[in-house]
């Protein structure tokens, strides 16, 4: 079994920064794609950023230039550095990982971490 634990959310003023972390633990052989999603109230969950095992990254247009996704495979961890935060960035942020575990590739979600941006 694999568990994901997120941290780093909180309340920040407009223009502030947060760094989200997601640590995977358990019987992990390797991790392929790592991603961050977010879901605001009454809105669909959306993909914010993704990083492949090779380090290729992709972002939704609304966060390009303000957010950076990175990974530390030695720590089974993915990060999302968010700068110049805006009220519209407020949401619950979820990490999502494709994990090789016990010979199988499975997809896992974190429990979510709340990001609140005050204007």
C-alpha cells in the first residue's frame, strides 16, 4: 500500500507565496508522473502542473510564470512552489502520483491541502 501526505497549504495574502509538498510512502519501486490538481468550491477539479519522470513539466496557463513543480525521487516527494498568489488560486490542492508498487502501476491521490488567498 502507498500513502500520500500533503503539507504546506495555508492562508496567504495576495502576492504571497506557498510551497506545497507531497510525500509518498509505502512499498514504492518508482514513481512516474507526478501532478498537482486543485478544486475550488463549486468548480471541477483541474490539473495545475505535471512533471514526468524525466523532468518535463507542464502548467495550466493561469499559473505559468508563477508556479514551479519539482520532484525529489530520493524522497518520493513532489513540490509546488507558488508565487504571486491571487485570490483565484484559492482551492484545495491535491497531489496525484503514478506509482510502481509491488509490480503494479497504480494512481494515488493525496488527501488535499487548503490554500486560501486573502485580497
